[in-house]
C-alpha cells in the first residue's frame, strides 16, 4: 500500500516514485589524490572526513539537469568512503557508503553547477561494512574503492485523491 498524506487544506495526496531508467550525464573532472588519514575517536569509530579531505576527492560534474522536473530525484550509485553533492560550491548532501545509492532532490541542483565528490575507501579503514560491501572492497583494484557507477532519474509525482 502506498501511504496517503493530507495537506493543510484537507486535500489527500498520494506520492508515487518511479525509476525511469534514464540517466544523467556525468563527466569526471578530477581524480582522487589518495587515501585520507582516518583517525578514530574515543569510541574507536572512524572520524568524519573534513572539508579539507574533500579538496582531494574524485570529482564528477552532473549535466542534463535542466530537462528534469523539480520533483524528480537523482539516485546516485557510487562506491567509496563518503560522497558529497554540491550545488554552486555549497554542500547539499553527504552520504557514507553502505552499498545503497544516495538520493538527492533535483530541485536542490537544477540551474546550478552540480558536483559529486567521492573519497576513496581503503581496505584497512576502521569502518564497519556489511559482508557484501566488504567483498566489493576486497575485490577493488589497489585495495581502494572510488567510483561513480551511474546517476539515475527517479520520477516523483504527487497525485491528488
């Protein structure tokens, strides 16, 4: 069952999400500059990367966003330590890789220079990964994982009931 929502005027809406199979063009504009130094905090958990770490990340520029609806979402399928999405240099969203794609609203990026920055994940990083993701990392060339696999469009509609 798809949930129903009621707005402030008492209208009932249903949201529909549909993976369209369409992709967004991406162009890699910079390669990563090696692994970051990962420090662990008091709980023996890896510390979050800093803004300075992302200056050394692999960078992809997104295109074709103007042809999309503001309601659409982008499904960003990547592999690496952490990914960030920027619009005109401003951080829009970040995501620690866990094997699932990251979702970003097109409305946050449309009409702006949109970039995805990915930090490589090293095989000896002190992070927890599920067994499937650990296998992906174990099979990565040079013992590190850093790639943007694809960016798909998810159509999002609100249907009044």
